[in-house]
C-alpha cells in the first residue's frame, strides 16, 4: 500500500486553531472557577481554633462534625425542603401563566412579557425587602391594612418562617419557570390542537394528551434552574429567615464572616455544591433520556 501523505503545515495549523481560540476562555475558567473551588475543597480539610486560627493540616474534623451533628442534617433538610416547595409552586403557577401568555395576541403578549421580565431588572434584595415591608409583623403595610379591615386579628406570621422564605423565593424565581415553559411552547404547533378539537377531543383531553407532553421538557428544565437557584439562594433566606431560620448558604456565610471558622464554612459550601451538582446532573440526564424525542 502506498504511504500516507504527510500532514502539511497549513493543515496542521488549521487543526490546532480551535485549541488556540478556546485557550483564553479555558485559562479564565481555570483561574476564576477551578482554582478557587480546589482551594475551598482543600480548606475544608484544615483545622481551626478560636485562638490558633487556621492550621494547614489535613484532617476530617469538619466533615465528621457535619456528619454527626443533627443540627447540620436539619439545616440541609430545610434547604432541600424549601427548594422543593419553591420549585413545585413555581411549576404549578408558572406553567399556566406561560400557556396563557403564549395564547395572547402579539401586542398583549409583549406587554405581559415585559411585566414578567421586569422584576429581573430589580435587585433581589429590593424585591425581598418589599415582602418584609408588606408582612413584617404588626408594622407591615399589608398586615396593617388587613387588621384595619377586620380580616385578621393578629399579624400574619411571615418573617423568620419557612412560609415567608418560600413565598419570597417563588416571587423571585417565577420568571425563570415562565420563560422555560414559554420557550417550550414555541415549538408547539397550534394546528395540532385544532386538529384534535375537530376530531372531537375536549379541552381537558387536549391539555393532557397534547399540550402537557410538549411543554413537560420546559417545565423540567425550569424546575432544574429554579431548584438550583433556590437551594443556593442567600439574600432572600437571610432577609426573610434571618438568623433564626438558617439554610446552607446563610450558614456558610456565618461560618466565614461571623465565627471566622473558614474550614467548617468551606465544608458546608462544598457539600452544598456537590449535592446540587449531583441533583442537577441526574435530573438533566433524566429529562434528556425521557424526552429525547421531544427536546431539540
């Protein structure tokens, strides 16, 4: 057999061009993401004392404390519970909202889409403080109004409760769910609904057999986004929950900046990150496998 022709220099340079193009982004990703993560993981294995500070020794003290102390189990369970309830609430409210938005005429759709995206232009802190001003004890504006009208006799419990945190998080996360479902609805052909209606299918049947299977990938994709953002949220739980109702993010913050126990805070942060990565990757794989024929 004749020998293969040697690779020319221009062809070799062309094959290496993509590598040179992604090299700056790879270096930036390594310096900004990978290196800090590696340093945080390493820090979680260090020792700490109130008088001796951080000692660069490799021990499992922080991980053993998290694994054996029921306080951390309760805190991570609360974080998971709040994230799941928030995700379920945004799915139940956001999917119908996106469906109604998709059925609107062009002019009204643009107006209501602007109303949905508008809160994203406002800081999460400002939106959360708005809820605190409305239902913040007997001085909250909404509580004052309801008590003056005789609807309630005492202020609604909102601050320092899981219900308050969930309500505020649902308000913050709703645009992500609506946009995810609305993007899935763009692939739904209205003629299919009209054909099913002409064949005698009722509204419930059309919704169950045609609409829901088509938008379910969008619902699940939005659920992944909402769950990950809710489980790692800091501002909303810190303002509404305060120090009485800690979650993983607020606990890591307190360990870093209040008690100055950086190794324990790093262990909490790493455990939260690993848990979120496993859940998100597993859910994403389930969505892609289950709805491979629907997803683009």
